[in-house]
C-alpha cells in the first residue's frame, strides 16, 4: 500500500529535525563522547522523586482537571511572583501542560489562522518553525548573529513585519546560542510589538539557568502582560525532562482558548509529575542553585577551551550551550561535525540545524561532567589544530 498519497502535504514538507538527523548517525556508534544532547546530566532531586514514588504508592493515579492541580498552579503563581515579578491568577491564568513543547503547540494553535505569520529569531530551537507550519501558519525567520550577541532589535523585527504578522516567538535564554535579552534589550522592542499589535510567545524554559544577572520576562514590563503568553516548565532547571511537565501563564482569554484544545487532545498532564513538581517548587530551591552554579563552572571552562583552540566563541549568558564559530576551519557546519565524529569520535550538533543563521557554527552542550568536557575538548583541539 502506498501510504504516501494519504499523508498531509504540510507533514510531507516538514524536514526531519536537524538534531535527530545527525544523532541517528551516532546512536549505534561505539566509543563516542557526545556533547550534543540538551538534557541535564543531573538526576531529578530526591525530594521530587520521593513525592512521585509516594504518589504512585498511595494510588494517586487519576486524571486531574484539564488546567492541572490547583495546588500546583498556586505554587507556580508564587514562584513566578518571587522570581520574575509576574502576577498571575492561579485559578484563571495558569495551566499545566505536557512539557513546554505542548505549551508551544497550544499557543500557536490558539492564535493562528491559515496564512498568519510568526516571527522566529534564529538560530533557535528546531521545533518552532515546524509547529507553526503544522497550524497552517507561516514561519518568518528573523536572523541574528554573534556581532549583536544573538539578540533581536526593533529594526530586525520591523524588517520582517507584514500585514499577516500575528505573533513573535521570544526564545531567551536561547537554545542554541546561550544568548539572553536583558531588561533594556526587551524595553527597546516593546514599541514595535505594541504598535503592530503582535502577540509574544515567550519561551522561558531556561529562565533559571541565567548567569549574568537575573532573568527578566518581557511579560513583567509595562503593557506586556496582556499580550504575552509565557511558557516555562520543569525539564531544565529541575532536571525533570522525562517527567514531561510544563506550564503556561497568560491572560484568561488565552488560557481558556488553549485549554479548549488541551482538553480534547491531551486532557491533562500526569498527576504523579504534578504532585512531584509541587514538592520541587516548595523545597528544591537549593538544588536549582547548586545545579546552576555547576553549569556556570562548566560554562567558563568550555568557553576558555574553545577560545584557546583559536575559535571565536560568543560567551553564553544562559541555558547550557555554547555556539562557537568554526568559520576559520573553512568547513561547513555539517562537514565539521561529520569529520569530528569520524576522526575524533566526538558528537556535537551542526549550527545549520537551528536555521540558516546557524551556518558556520556548532552547538556544544555543557550539560556534562567536567571530566567529559575536558576529554572531549582535548579531542576537538586536536581536530581543529589541523585546520587552522
């Protein structure tokens, strides 16, 4: 049977993930040191795991409300207020999702009609553009570069606005670059957002992993709460990737619309993960700080190592990635990564997996031990020394 003729044209035209495409080559290889996966190498803090275990042991295995447990929404509301000066009503302005990924999908499906355009700074997370396309929207890339610290400016946004522009995805701290936008950077883009009636989808999943001052949410700035959908979750800061738990904070009208989709598709996030997350928010602040401090040490080490190789390396201020330029080697991003894998058995991700602006760069994760980073960078150094 030829199944191809039954598949949606939209799905056919979405390219496979650039990250997955590369790591399919790695999965069965031996003796590989990988610095490619964007996942904490920490185990979920014990108090969180303990609550998850006890919830199962006590038979708490039911559905929750579509919006999620009210106790968790209250804890999130308090967390957002304490950490980012955001004020959201837990009854009507917060909903729990199956990871931040579902949250992104819900936000886009809630907002977009056929042909609506979404501005996407790039390089950035590989899922944004496909998720826009799956809603029959149109992704519009807004290129950034290391000369401007990979942040977007008012002129960058203006250059891409059309009569169909509906939303802007704001992905800071950024995957893959590690860039952040400080308060003054965000203030500069507010006028163009408001004047053009654009809704902001602010993906703040790495907000707790910020190393140069505290994270600032654009929703905390004057006039922006009502037109911002804040997305966050527990995967990165709490090392809870496999628990699949995220959340959205937004105006009631947005939450109501997104919950309509959520109740027909996902119903609710797992109750065990929700109960465990409550414990994390209440009692695991010190674990977040400890993990962040460890990432910071790794960040400083890996930036130093890449600069000593002779490569230009933007200093990341958030998340747990560096995005060094490999242009001096004369190789494309994919050539560099394939050869590095073949010749030195080191896996990193080609920069072009994150959009055309990523060409000439590679993404390297430092969510790994100091020992692993040291061994890997030594091999990369050997490889680069033959090219520059």
